[in-house]
């Protein structure tokens, strides 16, 4: 009888242990980025997932996939829609024209930093239902911009607008192509992962890119001249979640990832803590590898701005022709917000 009771007791303990594990098992979520393992997006993912795990008391656990291991760069928005990943980092320029009103911040000389860009884009998302409608297929956890882009070249320094004449410059496509063309260069559309080899083979003469990209893709190993133009352009990006995956989460977890550490965190912290900080660190890295950094003087920058300003009006007219009657209002509001948050 005593043996039976001992066996019964241990069976009870085993069942209790298994039951406890089932009751308190964490929700497993997959988060994907097309960027390399050593990149600002991965650093953000590691920081953000750790914060979510802490705030939820271990209710949620993440597996981070990098370097397009779950899907190609251009597919990351659709991956969130289809649930290939529960959450994805997606850069909107990877699908030009898919989120046309949100691309207003791609227009040249509007956004001076990632910190300002995150605040402006998030506020536009809150204010304009037309922008919210562009993301109907997913749950938006965060919106922002990367660091602002500059001109970087292999052989020829770019100190004035005339230095761009005829240069083959890699662009992500869309608005940036028109801006580069207006300055006299030849825009070449090329995915970022192909950029290093294209520079190495002399297929292109240079690129427009943020400092964080120079570091992430090790372009400091091959580029020699870096021209800071002061907010030439930027790229909008977001953290997007599959709707079914989001709806399965407990309400308290939903609030943490979509509000406390969602839109609010992306608006107020992400750009400042990561993109702008990485830009500073990339400058140091470039100098260590013998790169020459040059900043346009104010009078020369004004020439660039004047040459590019007509592109804003062109964007408005294009959007209006496609039925987006609020395009001008959105542009004007973006300019107002940028000025406000830049003070």
C-alpha cells in the first residue's frame, strides 16, 4: 500500500508539471528581416523582442530570421499578409507604388533625421485615413524612416552638382530616381544585396544610401568618397504583423506590442536609439578605412534643393491623377510636421 501511494504521489507530481508547462507555455512568434544578421534592423529586432518578452512576463517568445532566410527582400510585406512570418520588417521602397501616399517622405529634403521621420510618418498615419488604408491587410506595429541618404562614390568626389553629370548612381527606384536625374546623374535601379558586386565590377560609379547601409553591407571596404547633402531623401519602413497571428494574442499582449512598444515606441525611440546612432558609428568606420567625408556648404545645397523642388509638384500631380485628392494636403502636413519636430 505504501509503495502504491508513493507511485501515485510521483505520478501526480509529473501530471502537475506537464499541466503547468502547458498552461504557461509561451506563444512562439517568428519575426523576419531581409537585412543581414549584422545590421540596424537586426539590432532593432533583438532589442524590441527582448523588451516585449520582458514586458509580457515571458508570455511571448521570438525567433528572429535574417538575411532573407524566410523570403526575398521584396516579399516581406506579403509574408506578413500570408503568415509566412508572424512579423516582418519591410522597407516600402522594395515595392514602389504599393503605399503611394506613405512614400511622400521619400521626396527630397523633407526629413532631416530618422528621429524626425518616425514622428512625422506616425502622425500622418494617425491623421489621414487614406494612409491607414494602405496597410489594411496587416496589423501595423510600427512606422518610421531609416537614416537620411547621401551620395557615395568610388573614384570621383562629389563636391558640387556638376560632379554628378553622367555618373551612374544606384537608387532604390521610385522618387529617388527622378531626384538623381534632376541633379544630372544617371539613376540605376539595383537591389541592395547586389550593390557591393556592382561597385566592385564598375557597373555603377556610386550610390545614394544612408550611413547605416554603408556599415551593414560593408561598402566602406570599396567606396572612397562620401558626400553629406543634408537630408537628400530617406526610406519609409514598418513593422507589420499577420492579422490572424495578432488576433490570437491575449489582449494585454496585443496592447504591449501594438501600442506601448508599437507605434509609440517607433515614433519616439527607434530612430533616435538606432538609425541616427548607427549613422554616427558608420562615419567613424568610414574614416578608419580611409574614406573621405565631405559636407555640402549651404550655398551649394541650396542649388541642389532648387533643382529638385519641382519633383514635389510632380508627385502631387501624379497622385491626384490616380485619384488621391488629399496628396497636396498630405505633403504640406509632412512639411509642417518636419519643421515642428526639427526644432
